[in-house]
C-alpha cells in the first residue's frame, strides 16, 4: 500500500511539473485579456482559479519590472542581483520570470562555468569584475562569488584558510560596490529537504529535464547538512547593513517567483518614466527597389507544417 501511495504521489507530482512547464509557455504567449481562454478547460474550478490568480499577479509584476527597467535606463542606475541557494531551489525559474519581458541589452544574466586554469591563478573576485553593470544596466548572477562559501567549501575545492579570507573580505568588496552607486540585492532561495528530493527525482524521471542534473548535483545531494552549516556560516559573516541576505522560501515555486519579484521591486525606489509617443515614419519610394527574393541565390526553408 505504501509503495502504491509513493508511486501515486510521484505520478501526480510529475503531472504537476508538466503543467508547470505548460504554464511557462503560456506566460510567453498570453496576456491578461486572453488568460481565461488559454487555461485548460478541464481544470477544476479551484485549480483554474489558482492558476488564473498566479498569471495575473505575474503579469502585473512583470509590468512593474518594465517600469523599473525604464527608470534604471533613465537614471543611469546600476543594479546587481545575486541568486543563491541549494540545487533545485528554483533559481533558474525565478530568473526566467524576471527576464521574460525585459530588454536583454539592459538586463542580462551571468552564469559562470567552473574557473579555467588561468582564472584559478587570479585574485578570486577578479573573474566577476568584468560582468558588473555599467550605467543603465541590471546584472543578475545565477550563482556568484558566493560559490566559494558554498560548493567550494563543501566539496573541499578550497582550503579553509582561503574560505575564511573570503568571508572576511567579501563584505568590504560589497560595501565598495554600494558606495560606488550599485544597488546590490542578495537573494537566497531556501528549499526544504523533501521538496529538493522530489525535484531531483522528477529530473531523473523526465528525459527533457535530465540535463539539469550534473555530476556535481549528484555529489552534493548527500551533503545536505554540510551545505546547511556552510550556509549558516556564510550568513553570519556576510549579511551586513550595506548588503544583507534576503531568504526566500521556495518549496512552492510559483509563490516564490511572485514573492521574489515583489521583494526586489520593494528594494529599489523606482518611478514610472513617461515615454514619448512613437510614430512610424513613411516607407521609402517603392519604385526604387523590386521587392522580390532572388531564388537562385538563396534556399527556402521547407514547409513541414
């Protein structure tokens, strides 16, 4: 009976995750005025109402993010947002919702791979400096310099002496950033052990998501309490007045996305910037150009559908 219940729960969870993926596509295609027609007609009334509420809240917050973007460009502001957390905490999904309707030339995501042999010989913080924003830019770090206090510490990639130097010096670096005019926001997504376990098992079962499981994720899986101790030490040493840590509970992914965006907006004193009305100019004289494709020079894409 227990096995049947576990299997039943897993199937239900996978179905829920597939719906979540479907919602991701809807988020890109629909607007508030077409929301009602886009949702599954077979949804129960409660599920339909809950999803509709989520979408409308998300669209409203994404509209505010666009206003924030305009304000940053107009005021030449500089914003850095760090997303940290355990594996499968939902960092990528939250970042995706922030970026969906923003200009990638203004707001960009930085997700650095493991350091090269050359980078390993540099000052640790040096590899992050080229990615910091210029005036009128937002940079979101999908994991950041805090790798040193997390995975590098837990997996033994860095000596304890280097860890302690980092924990002592990083608040100085962050104060320097803030004093130079950067708005620095540090978010930690906190996922529970049981929920992380479910998300890992979903990725194992779903071939479209297996790429999300790296060998490092598998190694890290058994070290839950080591990561807990590393997190606590990191908070104690690096949550300071200029750049405190903000903890976002993320067992409920959709609620975490909404709360995370709302919280970021609350930390930046942006105002709506009035845009000039855009008018399209007239087309140039058609007689000057024969608007036909030269089919001898190009190949047309075959129409499969």
